[in-house]
């Protein structure tokens, strides 16, 4: 009992406190929700893949899931005869450019194999838009095209887009017929091995290289050598390797154009007597290449289609393209860490970095 300021007694009424409430345990509902969301997304992607493949015919080459291809109609003329369109797009390389591990060389080889096996495919249209690339990758594609024509007796016609230079021309050389636009950038017949010597920069910052090697030529491509340390014999060896590869390039051009001339007769172009003088790395327009006999016809994709249709004796063949269908293997690989290195070309695209010590059939004026 207490009193107020006037001495009157009063009782303090205290509000009873509620019993403490035990903290609620968080359930796993949120986690289950996101898991269900991910599964639903995966299921949706599966259905997208199925729907996208509707109407396509699956073909199989090899034992790997990455060698499954799906047929897509580019032009359906109601014909029983078909022409397979195969693209050589971007830098020619043996490096995997996507998480599936598929390389350009492997993809082209697989598609050519399917085209050879399918009796309804009467020929191949090689659509090229490339500045070139690795020597070995370009040569691998060249050999596959040559082998395809010899074994299947089906023609390959090259259709050059805006760019088909150096290695881009190398893969066109074995084709029975080559079509280029007047403004196509082509030529650049040559080999390049590019490197930097950064010893001067190292000297400025006080960095001294220490190299242990088993032989005097083991570091002959090293960029940390002082100019006076570079052995003349080493430079001669590298130049000899470049020259040998260049001779191979010229042989490929001569053999390819000779083969085309034998197959096409007077209809095609023959190499000009002074064509070797123009095989010095210079780029050529499609018109110049035509005049020198590097290409057979001036025109675009439609002219190339008309030409191969005439070769196979089918007035309106269907045009098809083989593409890799969606598969879960490639989908899950997207979650892995893929490290890529790139350089900037003024083609407006990112391409794999040119690796030190590799030879390239590449139009050097496109490298920044």
C-alpha cells in the first residue's frame, strides 16, 4: 500500500507479464522454395530444348554426347536433295570455345562425316567469315574437306562472306569452287609468329632474369633476352620454321586450285602466272582475288547456292544446317568455372588470345 501526495492511500496495480515465448525455429521452407524454383527452371529449359528440336532429325556421329547433331532447315524447297551448310566463323582454333569442350575442328569434322553418310545430302556449302587462326587447326580442316570430297565424291563450295583471309582462305583452297563478294577481304597468304621482347622494360625497373636451361637454344623464343644475347642461329631456326610453313601454304593453294581446275574445266578460274608474287601476306579484295585466280566466281551466298545446285544436278535443293541440341551435360558445365583469355580484334568480337610459340595463318592487320 502506498499514499499519494495528499496522504490518501492507493494500491499499485501491476499488469501481469506474459509468460516468455520460446523462440520459433526457422523452417527450411525458404530453401525448399529456391530448390523447387531451380528444378522448375531446369525442367523449363528441358522443354525449351525439346520444343526447339521439334521437326529436326537427330543424327549421331561418334560415341560422345557432344557429337549429337540436330538438323535445321534453312530453306525448304520440297526437294529430296539437300545441301549441308557448314560455317567457319571467327578465329580458327583447336581450343574449346564453349563449356561443352567442342572445338571448331571437331565440329566441322563431325558435320562432314554426317554429310558423307547421308545419301540425301548431295554437297556441302562452306560459309566462311574468318580472319584465319592456328596453323594446325587450319590444316586439320583443310585435310577434312579434301578427304570428304575424295571419299564421298560430293562437292564442297566455299562462300566467302566479309572476311576470309589467311587461314580463312587456307580452308577454302581445297574446295571445288570458291565464291567471293567483290568487297570480301581475302588473301593475306602467309605465316606469322608474333612475340614481344620486354628486356628493356625489365632493365628500367631493375629486374634481372635468371634462366637455367639444358641447351643454348632452350629459351630462343624468350622475351627477356637482351638484344645482344639473342643468338643469330636461333633467329635463323625460327625463320626457317616460318618459311617451311609458308611453303606448305603455297602448296595447299596450288594443289587446291589445280584440283578445282581439273574438276571444273574452263568454267572456273585458273591461277595467274604471277600469283606467287601476291602471296606475300597482302590482303586482297574479292575482285582482285578473282582476277588472280584465287576464287572462281564473284557473288554472294545465293550465287554459291546456285553453283552447288548446278554441280549436283538439283535445281532447288533444300538447305540444312546441323546444330548441337540442348543437353543436360552442357547445361551443368555452365556452372563450372571456365577461364578464358581474350584479345581485342577490330572485328568487334572477343577471340581467344594468341598463344606464344604457336604459328598462325592470321591477317596480322586485324590484331591490335
